[in-house]
């Protein structure tokens, strides 16, 4: 197997995209934000606020819907109630803060 095929086999594409976007955001912040955190370019700050506050909510909702729609309900029967209790407790803990 070639090097690229091995890389693609073991590294999921979303991980590569995540690292790339992290590098892009870090580079943008380093270039466009002053030392006190204020933006030298208001358009950059507005774009980051939109992506971080608004667009991320829709992206997370879409991802959660995709997971839910691809889950087979009959496969959950054998799991039992404990994983749901842990998930519910975690959701209450995170949602309550």
C-alpha cells in the first residue's frame, strides 16, 4: 500500500479538516487581532463571531441529526438502560451550566 493510501486508511478526513481549520483560525487571529484582543479588521471579528456563535449551532444540529437518522433503533435494545442514564446525566450536567 502506498503512503497516501495508508494515511487515508488510518486518518479520517474530518480530522484533517479540523486540523486545517484550526491552523487557519490561529493564523487569522495572529494576523488580524491586536495584542489586547481587539480586532484591527471589524469584518474579521464579525465573521468569527458568526462562525463561532451562529453557524456552529447549525453545524452541530446537522451532525446530531445525521447521527440520529443513521442509528437503527432495534440495535439499541440490547444495550440496556445504563448508557442512556450516563448520557442523560451528562446532558443535564452540561446543559445546566
